[in-house]
């Protein structure tokens, strides 16, 4: 599937989720943010679902959004590394904070190990990117959902 067609399909799936625009927008934002905060394939989808349930966001929107960004995994990791480099250049002492980690045996452990070897600056970059993505996505998604709800309301009123 072409990238433009894929994104359009995911966009329409998220718009059709039934719930209040606020809850759906929060769910979408949480799903997108989890892909940046936890750059581990498929784990972020599960965590987005659990966190959405706990915070009473729309969990279906969170799962759809988290799954929608999976093809862009390498871009997300690159963005996190870019922000990490900015953090380390701004605060050089951060590069010396290293997290303890055991040697990885299976695929999942090797991914987690790879993240932990990048240290605290990478984790800080993940959370900074997640916060920015959450805020930006919430406002855009909320606006789009409100406009769509108004159009549907106006269409039903005219019929």
C-alpha cells in the first residue's frame, strides 16, 4: 500500500471511532505519544491500550494510533536520537549517565538492551518527543473531530 493511501486509511479509521471528540483525541494522542516514548515494536500498542483504559481515554483510538505509526518506526527512533544529540550537546554531562543492563538473549531483550545502552539522554529525548507529539496531536485531532461532528450534525439537520 502506498504511504499516502495508508495514512488516509488510518486517518479515516480514527475519525470513525465512536465516542466524544475529547476522549477520542486523547486516545489518538496517547497512541502516537507511546510510539515515541516506548520505541519498542508492538509493546507500545499494548501499553497504549492499558494506559488508555486506566486514564479513561478511548482505548480503541489509542491502539489504532499506536499501530498506525509502526511503519515509521525507524523515523521515530531517528527523531529520538536527533533530540538525544541536541540534549547531549546542550548538557554534556548527561552522556555519562549510563543505565545498568544485562546481556540480551532473545530479540526482545536485545531491543531493550539497545535502548538502555543509549542511556538517560535517549530516554529523556523519548519523553520530550512524546510530550510534544501528544500536545500537537491532541489539538489537531480534537479540532478535526469537532469539525466532523459539526458537519454530521449539520447534514442531519438539513435532511
